[in-house]
C-alpha cells in the first residue's frame, strides 16, 4: 500500500506533534505495564526485564524528545500558492458558497 502526502507542509507540524504525543502516551503506559510485569518475576529474569524495559523506555522517550524538537522548528503556518489550479479554485468557491448559505 502506497500513501502520498497530499497536503504538503500545511499539516506537517500538527501531524508531528500528534505523533509525539502518541509516542509519549504509549511509552508511559507501556513502561508502567512492563515494570509492573517485571515486578512479578524472580531472580535474574526480574533484573533483565527491568533493564530491558528501562532501556526501551529511555529509547522511546528520547525519540519523542527529538521529534518534539523537530516539530517546534517547523513553521506554524505555510504560505499558500499565489495561483491555485482550476479544480482547487472551483472547490474553494463551492465551499465558500456552502458556508455562506448554510
């Protein structure tokens, strides 16, 4: 399956911020689940499980931090093209008329 980014930079910053919040959310609850599960193990398995869950958690939090820093470096808004194509102008006209009369 191939997916194309049709909106370009217009939606890039909100999309990256959404990905970052998802990474932080899933990492927090995944780490809680992992640490609680590791607490019920015994012996060397418990130590290895705590280390493994801790390393994975640190990796995901650092990746989320890097993406958050990247998202903040993106512009908040993007300039539109000066000349929209024919189809875009017709869609824009139809949407503006629908908003005005509905």
